[in-house]
C-alpha cells in the first residue's frame, strides 16, 4: 500500500501542476479574446485550432495516443474559447 500511496501522491502533484497551467492558459486565452474583439476578429479560428492539434500530436511521445491528445486538447480549446466571450 505504501507504493500505491506514493504513486497517488505523484498523481495529486501532477494534477496540481496541470490545474495551475490550465488556469494560466485560460488567462492568456481571455487576453487573446479581448484583442480579437478589439480588432473585430472572430473568437473561433478553426485553422489555428487545427494547427495546435497537429503540433501537439507531432510532439507527442506517448504513452497517450495522438487521438487521446486530440480529444483532451480539443476540450481545453473549447473551454478557453468559451471564456473568451464577455
């Protein structure tokens, strides 16, 4: 059980890091939304989203599959797009 507890502690640490980074990303997305609105540019940029997903799958070294990475980041992008609206 000691090993399991240690591993769960590592997961908790990773979760805290992910949460911090996701919120940092969201703050940047909010600023991007403000800039887009001031320039009259639509919030949704499907070409940019496709490029992001392609870059991420190229960088992916596993063990998550590229399909998993695409699903995870598609949700992150969707959430960040939603918070860009006032």
